[in-house]
C-alpha cells in the first residue's frame, strides 16, 4: 500500500490554497494534509482547513506554522511571503513548490538560495496545458526563425478583475520563450496614439482584466498572408491546483536544485 504524501499548504485560506486542499482530497495520488498555513492573525486562523475548502473536515486547523513531519510544501500565497516559507522549508529540509506569481527580485533570490539546499520547483503557471503551450510556442518561434520569415508576435492575456500584476507572469514567460527563439529586443505594453509602423523586433503585450476569468493566453504569430495563433484557456482554477499537486508529487525525493514544470512533463 502506497503511503500518502504528507502535504503542507502555505496560503491555505486563499482561493488557490483552498482548491489545492479540495483537489488533494480526491486526487489519484494519496495525500495527507498535515498543516494548513496562513499569516499570524489571519481571520480564518483556527478554522478546519477541510471545512474551509468545502470538503469534509480534515482535522487540520489553519495556523501560522508547522512542526510536524512533512514531505512537501505547496505555496500559493503572496510574493512577500515567499522568502519566509523558503527559509522554513530549508530549515525543515522539505521540498517546496512555489506557485505564487508576481515575484519580485528578493523572492527570486530567496528561491535560488533555497534551491542550493532543498528541491524547489517554481513556475509562472502550474497549468499543465500552459506549460505544454510554452513548449509549442518555443518550437513555432524557432521554426519561423529558421526559415527567415518575419512574424509579428502579440501576446494577449485575460484574467479576473482581482489580479494585481500586469502583464501576467505567464504572459511574460511566453515572451521570454519567444525572444529566446526569435531574437526580439523590445516590448510594447499596449498601444495608443500614433506609435508608427510596428517594428519587427517587438513583442506586443495586451492585458485584459474583467469578470472572473481564471486565465487565458493567446500568442499570435502574424505573417504575410497568414497567421498562427496558440490559445490556452482555463475554465476554472482547479487546473492550477492539480498542476501544483503533480509538481509536488514529482518533487518528493528529488535532490536539491531548481526545477520547473518542464521537468514534471519530461520536456527536453
């Protein structure tokens, strides 16, 4: 019989933390929620994490820390909280999945330092479909560059009204992939007035914030006489929770280092 993976969720009272807890309860991989972490003084402190997530009681109260044995931590919190959970995971010797987006330089530095001592997986998106789309976008860009065809690249992303960062970290990652494959040197974030003809070495970014859209990205390659669009769309937030669980299961037992969803998917 396979032993359940002992899971800690950091940011457990947030929308994504709740979905991780709910999805773990019915996942094909057996999980044992051992701790549900939130900041000290959080209004949901003391609440049962299962009840909060809309499933039967888990027997685990939302609290500000954990001391019990654990196999992996999933972080869906805030950028300013990432350094703290990374340090705690290093102290405990527990692998960490960083699913929080909008990271600043200090958070990225904390992740890199932690990865020298424990296994850390960080990705701008936990969605399996998004990460497959990233691979396809990179291949498309490389093929177009190989044949010397000019392709104007526009990245359009749509998210719910509550999202604070813009463009999304996922959109920026798509841009990095395109730039590495095709060599663009500048970015345009929206357009207005009379900016003139579009330069060939530009990537255009357009962010839409409306309603409750959980996430949609379109990468448009515009050529002469034809175009190619790659679209990936989430219909609910469970795709991010399930991707994070897949990442956590992958990370258990791995040596120290910085991993990505490409490693989870086996993309070379």
